[in-house]
């Protein structure tokens, strides 16, 4: 199938307007580009619930800290377009920074989701989720989707967007998508290509550690011990750990002996590359 690319907001709104007047449901997949099979799976999930699928590619400057990898974040527009076409996407929305932030990123109106943005990645990357909430709210306003697909790999980001959608009453159904992994368990990520061959061989320890955290938590091991052992395993493998924790789905700390749904979350640096992953599971009540 064909894929149209639009870079100007009036043209995007005209196309979306045509589709909506025809009674078509719009699916949306926001991305920062350098797309892989995980992103393509989001397009397919959106396609199941929509008549037309829009994907955006925009490397958002407001969610990168001053010492993070905005400048070197991989940009592969031709390959992205081809992958989206093969995945069944109808329209690529490719805005410029000037289109997204007419007054410039430094003078933009900013969004902030309280509470869940202050812990874990929010604590280690101050302002990151403010930038995520800011750009996603703008993209929702531009595309006006009926459904939007987001991967579960960035668990905290998905929680932020859920909060945003409910609090601002966006008429959008969120479609959380399973994590797509390599054969050795490493969660697919655009940042994986930063890894050296040796680092790439080490990286699956993150998924193995998540599985060990699940097993230990299910066996009744105290949460503090689960987290300490996970951090030690990652450190021994050569990673610099930001966090390795077990939380309730709302990211609060569960009590020992408490049953219910859980998520184990890890963020760690391998060389110059920061990797995140998570694993959802349940403990019998």
C-alpha cells in the first residue's frame, strides 16, 4: 500500500478532516523515528481498531536533558517511511520543530503530570516526562485520533499518558502494546544500536534479571532483598544501575506479603547507552 508524507499542519488537518467526514476511525502511533519491529507492531495494533493509521516521526527536544543524546539520536527518515508503508500505515506526519513549537521549545506552553513523574525515570531525568506530556498533547491535538498505540516497554511513560488522557478528557482510546524482544530477550529499542558487540552480548542480563525478580517476589522474598539482589546482578555484569525495583501498577511501593499485580522495572547504563525494561506479573492474594 502507499504511504503519504505530510509536513505542514494545514495539510494534515485537511486530510484528517476528509477521513472524519467520511466516517473513518483514525489510529495514531507517535514515534521519534529510527523505527524497528516494535514500532511496526504498534501500527498493526492500531490498524485493528481503526480505518486509517497515522504515524508521527518527531525527535522531541523538550524531553531530552542537557547532557542526553538529542543531537546523536539516530534519524533514519527514508527507512522509517519504508517500514511504515510495509506495516500498513497510511500517513506519516513529519513536523518540524518550528511546526511543533511555533514560539520555540524554550518558550512553549508546557504540560506537567504530577506525582508519577517524580519517581524512577522522573527522578533520574528531571523534566523528561514534562516534555513527553507536552509533545503528546500537541500531537493528539494535531492528529485528533480515535485510538493511539503505545508500547509497554516504557511503562512509566504509558502511565503518564494514561493520566494525561483522563485528566484532560482526550476522547482517545489508548492501546497498550506488548514489549517486542530480540531472540535473547533484549527489549527492542532504537538505542540498542549504540551498543558495541561486547555490550550487546551483555545487555540481555537485564531481561534475565527481571525474570529473577519475578521469581523471587513470587516466592515471597522481601522486596528490599529482591531489589538489592537485582542491582547486584546488574552491577556484576558491568552495568551502572539507576534503579531495579518492584512496584504496584501505579508505581507505588507494595508491602511485603501483599498480593496483587506487580511490575519489575530496570533502568541501567551499559557503556554510554541507557536501557530500560520492565516485566509485569501477579502475586497471588
